[in-house]
């Protein structure tokens, strides 16, 4: 059975029960990262990065870009924030590499700055632009097509963690595909996860963001490509997080619409679960398939396991069984984002909110 870390009073007292990310004239909050050592919190509002402390006081903002900044993760190895960044019209998908320590005031600009650099992911472009029906036409940003291999709509979830099938070793950057929720096709019922050794990316590939001239500097190959059978979702893994304490990967999604699946909103994979080469549903291709963790609710018909847990706009593992889950909302016509402290309890419940001690 998976490990269950019980948070101590000391560890839960370290983090406030909630952190307010403010209200902004943007799209909704889409990702969150925490620098636990320095006490910084980073909120992605898709076209604006907001930096606060654990009291919710705004320390700085970084904007001036039009791409979709999605899920975030803090890399303990180099002290930078990594996030998914999409430019679908330009057929460009990047990992943004952000030097958050240098964000020290509001209204800072990302483009052309060494604070906000990007690494291009060719593997994603290849799947996004794949001409699956062989008509020689790229159908663009629409799910109503047979194109886009595996239903790839780009990228969303990002997190650092071990290679799938291992609980330690080199920490790899894992990137989850966005998946179109087309209910008329069956080859989009897996989540697709890429793993990269990103330890040399800043020196080797990272370039400043210049939207007028999208660069293609990045790795040509992946260090691993994996599939997880969940049934179809609406735009794939929105938030991905590796929990070192519990040795598990957590994936927050928008619910799918296919009636043959339970359409859970959170899934888990045990870190040590070995991927197996199998035929993929719908496409007949072979791929490295990951098993869902043996926890949560279980749908007997599809054999899919998961939870009805809101985890689609932010999951942050704080260690010792504690997490921040993000909640989005609106206030006076602006978008809000707030973190709420939760503990992992597993079973069919998954999380429970931490109450006042």
C-alpha cells in the first residue's frame, strides 16, 4: 500500500491555513509553486506571474506576455520556477524557466529578460501538429478533428520527481499533455507524460522570450514517454505534483464527458510502479503504460480509479503529508486565487482540509 505521511503539529504550524494570491484582471489562476526555504509563493494567472509571501503580501509581478502560462513547479536544485507556456498559433510549446528571486517589484516585463527564459519542446509540437487523417492539412487549435496525435492540445502539468518506476535517483522534469476532450475518438483516453533531464537546460537551451520571433532551442528527444489510462478528460492534466513524502504523483484534471467513464477529477500513480509496454487503447500503438494507484474510488466497468477532488488549478506538496490546494474565484470582475492547507488521508477521500489546531 502507498505510504501515508501524518503531518506533525510542528510542520502544519509552519504554514498558514490559507494564502491569498490577490485579484487580477487576467484569466483564472492555473498553477502554483512554493519556495519553501524562502517562504515565497508563485501564482500563475496565465498571462501574469504573481509572487507573494506566505502572508499573501504581493512582492512582485511579471507580465507582458500573451502565451498561456500554466502549471508551475519550484526546482530545489537551481532555485528557479518552471512552468508550461503555450503559443498554439505559432505551434510553439515551451517550458518557462523563471528566476523568481529577481522578481522584486510589480509590473516587471518578461519578454527579452533573463528572468523569464524559455526552452522549446519539439516532441510536443510533433504530436500537436500530427496529420492523423493524412489529408495534408493541419486543422489547428480544435478538438473536433482526427488530427493531433493522442488528442494532444499542448502542455499543462509540470513537476519535478524521479523517473517513473523509481522512488529516488535523478530528479526529472515531467510534463503532461493537454488532451482535447473529443468524445468521438478513443485514442485520447490516456494522459501523456514526458520526462526530461533538465539539469543543463539553462546553460544549453534557455533563451529569452521574444514573441515576435519564437525560438526553437530545446531538446529534440525525451528521456521517457509514458501513458496513463484514465478515460478522457477535458484538456488533460492541468496540475501535476510529485509528493516526496508519499512517493506518489498526483494529477488534477477537468472532468471528461464520455459517459463510459467515471470522469474523476484527480488521479494518482505510485512512484515505484513499473511502467509496462502495452498496446494503447484506441490507437493500437505500443507505449509505456503506467498503472493507477490502488487507492481512491473505483469504477468497475472501466477499472479506472481516482477521486472527485478539485485539484485542477494548483497542487503543492509541502512535505510531511501537507499540501496546498488552489481555489479560483472572482472578485469585482477580477480573477482570484487562494491556497488552502490540506493533509493527505488517502483511501476514498484523498485530502481533508486542515482545521485550526
